[in-house]
DNA sequence: CGATAATCGAGACGGTACGTCGAGTCTTCAC
DNA sequence: GTGAAGACTCGACGTACCGTCTCGATTATCG
C-alpha cells in the first residue's frame, strides 16, 4: 500500500479507509473464485462496492494489488515456542503450508513471483511484504535455539548470514514445491521427515 | 503437444511439422522479449510465420503452449557421471540453475505453475513434460550412488519412494527459490554448500 | 456457369454433372435457411456432398454462385396467353410475385443487385441470366397485343425501345418494391389495380 | 439511432455526441470507397477516430449502422412547389435519382433491403427512417394537387390510402430499378416520360 | 458559512488481445 | 485431371479488460 507523503491533514475529502479493506478482501475473494489470470480489476471494484477510479488511485495495477492482498495472509506467521528447535521448525513448516493450502495464496503468490522475474520493483515489493517476514522467522528460530544451547553461537557473521539464506531457501522452497508443484500434502509426517533432514544436514555442515 | 489418433495416413493435407517447431521457437523468443504476461498468441503466430488458426489448431491456449515451449528447455538435463554422489548432485543443481537463468524459463515456468494451481489438466501436463524428467535424475543419481557403495541399498520400497520425493522437493524447491524468489545466483559455491547440507541430512536420516 | 473452352473431350476425369445440380440446389436451400449474408461456401459444399475445391473450380465466388442459383428460379417465367393484354400483364405480375415470395429469391436477388452496384461484371451477369428474360416478356406481350389489335404497331423503333424499357422498369420495379420494401402482398387485387394504372398511362402516353 | 431512456442526466460520463456524427460520416466514406460488402466496422471506427467498442455501444451491427448512415442522405428530400403536379413529380423523381446516384446510397441501400428480407426489426427500421419520408412526399404532393384543383378530393379514405401506396411503389420502384438494375440514367427526359405515364394512368384509373 | 479541493460512484472513452469463423488456396491420397 | 478431405494464410468478427477520462455529487479543511 502506498503511503501518501507526510499525510498529516490535507485539504479535500479524505480517502475512505474502509475502501482499502474492502478492496483487499474482494481481491482475495476473487482470487479464490477465479484465480489470478481471470481476476479483473473491474470485477474486484464491483465486489468491493467501489469505483474503478478508487482502486487505481491506490494501486497501480493488478500485480501490486495482489501482492498486498496476499501479503496480509502472511501476517499470521509467527514462531511459537514449542520447546525444541525441531518442534519449532515443524511448527513453522506447517503454518506455512496452511497458508499455501488456501486457494487465494496458491494462485496469487506464484503468479506475482512469475511476474517479478521481469519487474524488479515488484520483486522488491514481494521481498518487503512477504519474504522478509519468513526470513525473520529463520533468524528468530536460530537465535532461540542458540539461547537454548541447541546450536553454538555464531563466530563469523558473513558465514552466519550465508547459512541463514541457505536454510531459508531450502525451507521455503521445499514447502512451496511440495505443495504447489508436486501437489502433495504437507502434513505432520512430511514436516517431521523434512525437519530431520534439515537438522541432520545443519549438524553435519557445522562440524566441517 | 497432442498426439492425434495413431492414424498412419489420414485423408487430407497433413499438418506441417515445421509449424510446430517454428511456433515453439517463436514462443521462447517472445518469452525472452516480453515475458509471460505480455506474450500474445497473435504475436507468436506472426513471429512463427504462421496463422493464428494454425496455432489454435495445435494448442488450446497460452498455458499449454508455454508448457511445451519451456519443456523443451529441460530436455538438456542429464546426469553426467562426475565420480561421486556429491559431485553428481552439484552438477545437476548447476545444470538446473543454468536453465532457470534463461529468461524464457524464469518467466514461463512460474507462470504455468501458478496457473496449474487452478487447472488439474495443466498440472498433469507440467508433471509429465517437466517434473518427471527431473525426478528421474534423483532416482538415477541414487541408483548410481548405491552401485558405487556410497549409499546402502533400499530395504523398504515405500520408504525409498518417500525419500526420493523429499529429496526431489528439497533440491528443486531450493534451487528455484534461490534463483527466482531470493534472486541470488546459484553458483558453484552455493551448490557446494547446499549439497553438503543435503548429504549430511541424508546420512543423519538414514542412521535413524 | 462458365463454359470451358470447346470442351470436346479433354484428358483426365471429366467433371461430375451431378455436382453442379447438387451445388445449386444446396445453395438455394442454404439461402432459404440462412439468407445471403450467413450463407457460407463451406456450408454449401457440405450440403452438396462436395469438396470446397470442386465448388471453386466451377464458380469464382459467392456472388456468381448465387446469381446462377437464383437465375434458375426465373426459368419458370413465361407469357401464357390469357386473351387480353390486361390479363396477360396481370398474369406476369403474379408469376413474378410468386417467385419473389420464395425466400431464396428475396434474399439472394437483392443482395446480388446490391453487389452489382460496384461490380460491372456481376451486373452484366445478372442482366444476362435474370433481367433479360423478364424484358423478353415485355416485348413478347407487346407483340401479342399488337397482333390482337389492342396496341398500334410501332412506327419509331427508337421510341419503341424507349417505351419498352420504361414499361419494364415500372413493372419490375413496382412489383419488387411492393414485395420487398413495402412488404405488402402482391395479390390479384393489387395486380389488377396496377395493371389498370399501367394501361391507362400507356394509352394516354400513346395519344400524345 | 437508438434513443436512451428519457433520463435527463444519468450518472457517469455522457456519450460523446461528436462520435455519432463522425461514425456516420466515416460509414458513408467507407461505403463510397469500399461498398457494403467490403466495409468493416473496424475500419469505420478507425476512420472516425473512435474505438470499435464505442461503435458497438451505439449500433448493434453493420446493418443498423448503414441504415442510419444512408438515412441521413434522404433528409434532403423535399417537395418544392414547381407549379404543377407534373412538375412536382418530375422534381421529386430527379431528387430521388440524385441520391441514388451517390455511391454510398447505391451500395448501402440495396444491401440493407436485402438483409431486411430476413430481419423484421431491420425492415421496420428502414421503413421508419427511409421509406416513410418518401411516402410523405406522395401524400403531400397529392394534397397540394388537390388544393390546386388538379386532382379531385378524396371520397373513400381506404381507397385513397390504397392509391397512395400504389403510386409510392410505382414511383420508388421504377426509379430504383432504372437506376440500379437497368443501370440507365434517370434524367429529365426519362422523368418526363415516366411522369406522363403515371399521370395518364392516374387519370384513367380515377375515371373508373 | 461559503469557497475550495480531493474524493466518491458511474460509466463512456481509445486501445489491445482475445478466440472464432469464413474466404480462398494448397497439399495429400484415391479414383 | 477430378474428387474428397482437411490444413493452410489471411482478415474480420464481436467481446472483454485495460487504464484513463469526464461527469455530477459528496465531504472534508480553510478562509
């Protein structure tokens, strides 16, 4: 969502706050029913009870709108303390999978990622509103595991960042691939097997 | 590409084989220049020197066409014998990354995956022409490692299949995520770190 | 229909005579069902059980085909001897009206006339195969009336031709206009009133 | 042209009045250059500097558009007082012929008449916007002749209507047939001969 | 309190691409 | 060489959305 200058209080009629909410909700509803490619902004506007003009005043196009609509779904991601690193990872994997099981996320997320391969601004927008939140969980999880003594503290910051990136790509990539490409369920059993593989790999890598 | 009834020689003028080739090549060229969302079938037809009707006679829409066009890119995937399991994995990862580095693959692949979340026939088509080929490499790699003695032979077939699926999702997912979402290079260094993680995890998992 | 050179007996398989008949009949059937603008040559070929190639070998296009198909309808026009000039005229008017009442004539005739306003070859073709036959009836009718003594013999040939043309335009024009534009029935009553007007006018003009 | 509900000022952007004018003018220009059958709505839109959708919002198809475009040509028909019934008739005949001499009228008029043989709504539209205007001239001409004393006043209204219809079909039919089918000029000489025939016939009929 | 100004719903606007259909041609094989 | 069959190029069709615009009607702040 684009913030307007300092905002403060400008002259003229202020923008309806309800409109934003209604538009994003309508976008998700349309994604569920129609999917990304058949979603039209005119239809979203109608569903939201809003004129097309109003929608275009706030978002510059379909991609931006869908990123914002999908990003809100990821707000629920958090890192509950389940007592052990393995349990924490499994929990996050299942949370992530639960979001990907929702049709508005499945269709919307991959589509904007596809678009982002040719639009750097869009990629940055996705990174900010979706990817960074996930990455934060990886960092938080590691910190918590270190405080528990499950993982040794970092020595080389660069190496630490590289490892976090790797873990992040592996976790997010594997879950997305399982859910969307292989189209197999990401259930507790799979999460356990995956976590075992990941932690085993981390331990082995760390000892090198 | 749809195979027509076996019908050796049916009546009427046969379809031009050259047209198929030209259309797929034109599709890839258009993907490079325009990306998936701005690619139009009319433009593809023009580039291929073919009428729009000819294109529609062979493919039912943009998605089907792009799947076939992108699938051909994956024909070059193979499993060269590099002497060790680690080297084999690194090789495949780099091959896969090389394909994903091509703009026609980046834009096209994710877009059809996104579409496939709402179209089972499309998903099946993607699975047949793209995914299965990759999965075959996982199986072949494991078999070769076993023949080298790097991995123990399978005991439980179901467990073996489950593991292969997991490895496949991890490898393909991680590479795709690194390349397209994180937008970081998949180079030899990354491949090495990833392979280390994966093999470590496999060893740890196997010993359980 | 285009005649091929001297014909005689050329090499190769001779053209099927049945095809011509079938095609023209199919054309009229299609005119009845679809009208001129929705008639397609592919459909005509299918109805006639003939390949499009065969059709195009004989006619150069829709206009030419329809002219020939409609022209056959006018073959039934003749000048029965009803005993008096007035009765003869009424008879011809009703015969002409009967043809115009058939949907294949209504739709086809006016359409080719419209096309002929921009295509001299087509206009000539219409004149030859349709209009001249009608004009002949005017001339024959006058000759018979003169032989009966109802009309005086011609003195000035140029004047005679001019009068015949005028009568022809008035008769054909009025009947067509009544039937197709005004869309009112051309019945015995109307024919009688029209004939009265025409003969009265002729008598008055002759005495000038 | 379709009138929209009386709705003084409906919400939303009002339709551009200039667009209607431009479209009809472009239609006539295209008729002159291309004729009815080669006229395309896309081309008309381009000539008018208007989008195809704008055109389709106002007219439902080629026929309706051409009727309106041609109808405007007949706006210039009027009944100038030339002092006598014969002169009035000759004047109208020549005016009518002048319109039919214009290529946009020749090609367009007959084509829509042909189409109207299978489309009652179209026929009604033609009647309203073209034919009735001509018929009015017949009625006005008769009234004027009666006020001059050239024709006796009506006694039987039904008979009067029947006669007016007959005259109308004869005049319009003969002129159209002469101009478009016979493709001979409708000049002063022909108009005089035709008028003589018509008035003579009327006189003879009236005395019965 | 009235002027000013940005907002709102509504819907017409110029465009672009769609997917289909028909025209007329060409290519194959059977007769 | 004619025949049916059907693929071919081409171009128009009528529709759907895009993103912009022009309306009249609100709804706020500021003078």
